[in-house]
């Protein structure tokens, strides 16, 4: 550490290194060992020889992150070590600390020395000048942390009395929800329908006793947590075996699955609380089967439920499976925003959305209300009437057949059903037969690759009208709960019927 003999007199013009050394002389000695809590692995870790180390390695969200203080130079690097100690002592998460330190690499040493030399009364002018340099917003958040450290140690006229002043220093204006406002991050109805169909199909295979490989179960469970609960990759990856509760009701045999996630990204750890979520009954077999397989591999207690050891690996896994299922590039962030928007569109209150998303500040979710369409548009979206949603992706199905070919099929291959009390028959045939199908007739047929639609556009238009009447009934009695699997299935059916009609009315089929 530096001694008072190294301080310069007032009549000298100190350079940046001298200013840094003046400040360092007023700060406490660096500790030889740093201890921090790794909440991802639930371990207390330590950094040995911290005061003398040029480079340290910390555990962060399951990954190893290297922080090279020597790259900043001795005095500058020592100042950042002091900041590291300050942030850790003030209960900042290790990921936040590492990111804040990294942003200083975008600033030259002279900028930092100039900041250290500025008195509180001159800070507004200096801050405004730096903001005009178009630095990233994160840079100024790091500079605020440095000023708070000066206040805590009463350096250069700074004191705890100035903490509220520092909090009020303006940050560059950045609209981090711009993609939400434009709707670019939201899944289309067809993409959501593909994901719902994936869950339906996977759950049906499990219930039928089909052997599902471990990787598919892990992917399905990860995607379910992201899509259904808007959980971040960190939260999904850190899910342990003890965070999963599974039971059946004795009288009905209904399967219940509850998952408890960690609340993250809070200003302090004291504001975080567990987030318990119930998996939909229709998809509960996916989590239940993954739990059974994980237990068979010997996992229990604090072991990872999905066996993924870092948030980064979980993020990559979700992108992989979501993109495969939806047919377009989809990230965990897209799934999170889409889940929030579904909840808002379904009529949830501001408090309900904040609790669902794990937001400490209930105003954070207001952007979703601004992006939400009106009630009529939501119903039109479900009906397939809104012009925005009339162009849907082509649904894969087998060949078209004429009524004579339909009549020659076996009775089991001639599709008929009574979806929601509406009798429908004669729409086409099934290559496998209805007895071999795990899905509901009519509502699942139009989007099935084994479906052979009959060449009768009038018939399909009549079915479309009947299905729309069912959607209207659902919208009226369920207060527009557009998040339910039944409602999603009806929307997917309507889009698929429209595509069959579009193909039949195309010039090639005229």
C-alpha cells in the first residue's frame, strides 16, 4: 500500500498516476483473501492471495471467469481491486461485479483519474461532459459504483451524504425494451402453436409408455420451464432435485408437479424469494418422467435436475431446441417476453405479471401493457380474422383425396369426431387410423402429417366456421384465457384449416 510520503503538494500538477496513488493512499489495505458466496453452486468460495494476484478466476453462473487486473496497469488495477472488494462486501452478485470491472476497460486511465479529482460540487458538469462522449450506459453504472466507494471511504470530500446525489446522476437514455415495443421479440401464433404441439406430442408419448431418450426429456423440460414460466437460463440450470415436487391425488389420480426457482437479478439478495410454479396437468408427465430418469441416474438433493452445469450451456440448449421446434431462431429471452405478453393479453394485473416474472419493481412490466393489443384484436387473432395473422406457415399434411377415395377407406381411417359437442365428419382420412392416434380427432388432424384432406373446400369452410364458434364460446366463458392449452389448440386448428382452404383455392388446385 502507499504511504503519505508519496502524496504531492497542492501547487503541483499531478498526472493521472499520481491522482490514482493519492486516492489509493486513502483507502484501506487490500485483504489477502476474498470470500464470496456462489449461489449457483450453493458454496462459499475464496480467492487466495487476492492482494498480490495480477489475475483472479471466479465461479459465476456455473462458468469460470478470469479478471485480469494487470491489464489496467498497477495503480489503475489496484483501484479496481478496491472496487471489487467494495462491491463484494456490499452483497453484489459476482456476475455483476465482474461485468462492472470489465466495463472499465472501455475507459482510459486519464478519464478515471479526472473523475477521482472532481469535487462533489463539480460532478454535474463533469458527468454531463462524459455523457456527451456516447459511452455505453453500463460504463456509467460502473462509474457510479466507483463514486459510491469513494463515499463509503470518505475520499476527496466525498461522504455517505452524497449517495442520494450519486443515485440521481443521469444515465444515457437507452430503451432496453425497444424490441418489446416493436414486437420483434414475440413469438408468432404459429410458432407458439408449434411449441404447444411439441409439448402435447411429448407428453402423449410418455403416457403411452413410449421410451423417450434422456436428451429429449432434458430438452423438453428446459423448453417447458422457459416457455411456460418465463424463467431465465440461470434459473432453469440451477434447478435441483429438491426443487421438484411430484404427487398424485388419491381420489382422482391427477398428477401434480411443482417447481421452485430462484429469484435473481434483484438489487440486493434480501429482496429475492423462491418462485414456485405449477406445471400444467397436460404437460406434467414431461417433468415427472425427467425426474424419474434423473433419479435412476443417482441424482438427488442438491444435484442438478437437468444435469446442465452452467447458465451459458442452458441458454445454448434452449436456443437449440426452441429453434428446432418453432422453425425460426428463438432465444430464452424471446420465450420470456412472449410469456409475459401472453399473461398481459389474458388480462393479468400489473402485480400478477410482476410476481410471475420475478420483478421486484412492479413498474417494469408496464411495457407489456403498452404492447398489448386490444381485446377485440386478441379474439380476432384466435379466430384467424386479423390481417396480421392471416399469413400462416404451410402446414405439412399428406395428399388430398376425393370423396370417392374417402369412401373406400376403412371405417377407422375415415375421420369423424365431436369436438366440444360439435359433430364433424367427412373432412378426410388418416393414414394410420384414429384408433392408433393419441390426439383428439378433428382438432389435431388438420396439423398432422398423416392427414389426407378431402377435396371439398366448401366442407372445410363450414368446419372453419364451426371451429370459430367454439373459439368465441371459449373467449366468452373463460374471460379470454388465451394461455390455456385448449385455447391454443383451437387456434392452431383454425390456422391449419385456413391453410388447407388456401391450398385448395390456389390456382394449381383450381
